[in-house]
């Protein structure tokens, strides 16, 4: 489990996050939603240690990340898998080599074992036949799958995903969402997803966290979200015509 306690984050005189308290449970898909610029990505970067909170703590299974020494932080980061919005694949490396990259950086395996692990991860996301191709030679959806394969290569306890459906068509988005759901269940990971895609939220989220005006304004389940009377949340989620029609069917 990951727990955020009274977290504040400012950049100079500009406050971005104020008194955030949240728990992200093991084996669950937790999705952080909010408008562009609301601070959700800053929160995620504070959680994974890319930013240091101005105040507050981030606890991994009860231990404060920012109270750890550098060696402890390095070991913890090896337990964190990340899928970036831009995929962050290395253009000069093949699909297989991209998945091998974290293994070669951190794993204590033989080359044969690392390759077996990389092939297993590619097979898990159903892209094993493209292992010799370069990222530019495959589609955006396939690149996302490679990113997921690389994220799970080290068998992480914690999985962070930033806007996984950005730039993807609806059908491919569903496939990526299903992979995130399946991997969370299979590996029992603590999965945190940053998204503004309400179809994804309604499809796979176990717990939803709404960031608005620097604060965690609402949290709850999918069922609770559809019945919420929080004005800012409703303005955000029911802005689209499809979601407005969903609202009508339950009220």
C-alpha cells in the first residue's frame, strides 16, 4: 500500500498541491482524475520521488520514501514500474532491447534469464512477434504494450501509469485498460493511473481520486462517482454528452 499524508507541494511562491491525504491499495487500480493543470501529475511525481514534497510524507508499506537513504530509495525504485504518457521508448533499440533495458540496469540475472524474462513479458502483452522491430515500425497501441512489458519486467510491486490512452483510438484504449486491469490482478500490484479518460475510469477503476483547485476534493468508487453531488466533480465528469446521458439513466 502507498499512503500520502498531508502532502503540500509548491514551486517557489506557487502552491500546486495542498494537504493531500490518500491511500492506494494493493491489488487495486486507483485512478487520479482532474482537469489539465490540476496537479494530478505533480502528485504522481511526488509519490514516486521525482519531486520532494514541500511538506508531508509518502509512505510505501509504512515507510517514508523521503526519510530513506539513497540506497533504500534505489532499491524501492526497482520495485516501481512506470508507463509514461509518451511511452519513453528508445528509438535506437528494438522492442526486445527496450524491455531488456531495466533488467540490464538492475536485475541480477544471467543474459539468458533476462532474455527469457523479456520474452515472457512481451508474450504477456501479446506482442512477442514484434520483438525485432523498432518503435517507429509499430503502431501507437503496440508501443503502449511495449511500455507495459518494460514496466512489468522487474516484476514490480507498484505500477504507475500516466495517461495510458492518450492518442489511442477507443478500441485500442479498451485493450490497454484491460491489460492494466489484468496485470494488476495477476501481480497484485498497487496500481496508480493518471487519466482524464472517463471511459477508462468507468471501465477499470477500483478507487477514484479527484484533484481540483490544489486539493483532493473527492474520492470513491465508480458507483459512488455516478451518484455524487459534488458540483466540481460533476462538472468535470459530465461535460461530455455521453456521460450526461449516463447520468440521466441513474437519476
